[in-house]
């Protein structure tokens, strides 16, 4: 007779508690999605009639006061709130569509919403929050889910304190991912989290199929890396300009743990001079990594001098072979990084948009490039060991 697993009361409580919390989270997301659809519809109706000057300047205040009288206890429909609904609609109407009109859009992601309001007047005015449809040109399924999972208050904070679509999508995705309350969101907006991401020139938003994936990649990579463990003087090189990519590569291999820690979190080293073969042609990637968070291979090409556009063509061919022959079905498109000594960011940003594979260009410095006062301020190897071991 098979042993029967004994479940303790504390385990039972934990299991039930988890189920309750998950159910509450799903219910909260549904409430938020239905509310957003309603506010979007009302905002569209108000926008249509006020922007075309069919109503006077006091119309919104009058509508709000009348609603309060006819629906005692109604919350969220003050004149200020209705104005925000209009702003919400007008800011997003170009890429968020209200059914039934949106069903004609072949590039829409349809998200089922609340049951339709059975009212001829409501239907005529298209105040039916039955679904919102999202343009695939901007929203993938994950981003559409994030959009619907945060509150109207979150959306207003983001709309009033950002300027570009990329900024808005970034804060929507982060709010949903980290479950920020409105105060945490305000704090991140005040700190300009988006502006303090990587400044590395890249084409991720254009080339990666998911906006959520692109935003993660933008946040992941820096625009400059300090390889301060590469000491030119110890390499017996007379002129630091003689330090080519092969030497840098070997020093990275010898210090691969340092490089991974510097490069970012969740990176795994796959290999150096990684061999690719296609149609009889042999290629070798300087450094190949895998990133668990991005779920993709990351190819790094090292260049000893200033950035050249031809580097991007070379890297794109590597990425095409990786995606065709190496990438697994469950993995995202491979990403490529050019790591060079010098780059004109504006020029790189301009030329990189012509490429379809996701790529970025960063620069690096070695210990020899550091100002003397900064090198003196850093602990030497023995001091660092003492700090890490707690012997001081």
C-alpha cells in the first residue's frame, strides 16, 4: 500500500492562503481591466462632444454633479476624474481601440472585458466596455496584459509625468512586474528610472518582437564597461594602443567571473571563439553568453579601436546563424553587443537602426585608461581580499 503523505495544518493553511492570494490578484486585475475599459469609453464619449464644441465649457462639471445626485455614493466621477478619462482616451486612442470598431483591425490583440451594457443609447454612443483591442505594432500580449493590470491612478501618474511612448510602456511594464503602489511609482518617476537606464546605442525596440523583452534588454546593458582588472603594464605591452582584442579577450577569459559580475546579472559564460559554420563558411564569436532573464544568447564582439559600421554587419551574420542553428525553440532572439574602445553614440544610434537583428554598441576602458587619482582610490588586490573576508 502506497504511503499516504501527511499534510500538516500549517501546510494546509499555506496552500489555502496561496490560493486565496492568487484569486484576489486575478480578481483585482479583472476589476482594473473593466474599470480601464469603462473610463476609456467615457473618455472617448466626452472627448467627442467637448472637443467638437458641441457642449459648453461647464458641461463636464454639470455631468459630474448630476451623476452624483442620480447615483448616490458614486466614486471616481468628479469633474477632475472625468477630465482625466478624456486625457486617457486621447493619449491612447491611436493605438488602443474600442470594440466593435476595433474588430476590423487585423493587427489588434483582443482582450475580453466586461459584459456589454444592454442599452441602445450606450451602444449608440459606444460606451460599451466589452473589450479593448491593442495594436500589435506597439503591444504584444504581455504588454497588453501589463496595460490592463495596473490601475487608472497608475496610468494617470505615468501620462502626466512622461513624454514619449517608450517611457510610458517602460513604466507600465515595471509597475506591473514589481506590483508598485502609486507611491512607489511616483518615486521611480521622480528618480527618472527610465532616463537612468543604459544609454547604450541600440535597436532593441525596433528589432525585438516583444516590447517587454526590448525594455528588459535596454535596462540590462550599460553604455560603458570598466575592465579594470586588465592591467596593460602587467601584460608587457609598451604602448597601450598595441592592446588588441585578442589580448583583451584572453584577459576576460582569465577573469571571466569578474567580467560576468560587471556585465550584469543572470549571465552564464558559454565560450570564447565560439565556432559557427554555415554553407562551408566558418565564423568565430569572440565571447558567447546566455542570459536567463532575457532567455537568449548574447554574442559579444571585441574591437580594439573606434567603432566602424562594418562591425554591425559582421555581428548580424553571427546572430542570424545563432538563431537559425543554435537557438532553442523556447528561447528569444539572440542579442549582439559590440564592445569597442571608442564610439560616437549619435552616429551609432543612427546607423544601427538599419539592422534587423537586436544589437547594441558599448565601450570599455582598462586600468590604464583610468585617471591616476581614481586608480589610487581603488583598493589593491590584498585590500580587496581583506574587505571581502571581513578581516579589517
